C-alpha cells in the first residue's frame, strides 16, 4: 500500500502554472517539480512568471538579503 496517493485531479479553483508546458492548468496535472502554485485564480496563475521575476528583483535589491561586514568580521 502506498503511503502517498498521487492526486490526478485538482480541486476546482486551484490554478497552477506549468513550467514545462508554459501554460495554466486547473488542478495539478503536471508533477510538482514542474509547476508553480496553487493560485486563487486563473489570472494569478497566468501572471506567475511575471510575479516571480518581480519578487526576485525585489529580493536582489533588498539589503536584508545581502551579507554585510560587521566590526567582528574586520578584526
């Protein structure tokens, strides 16, 4: 008996963006390693790549994510 049953159909209203097929899917049709989501709406899933790019840019420019030299490091 398998510990985890593979879910072949998603719940209505669960939207994903498939990285492999570059398309929006309702429910998890593709493996988890190939998708982003779930999103609350189809529109949010369609914008998944744009949202990820915007967040990456924000994080790259956020000083909290960069190592800074402290006094103890200089000694």
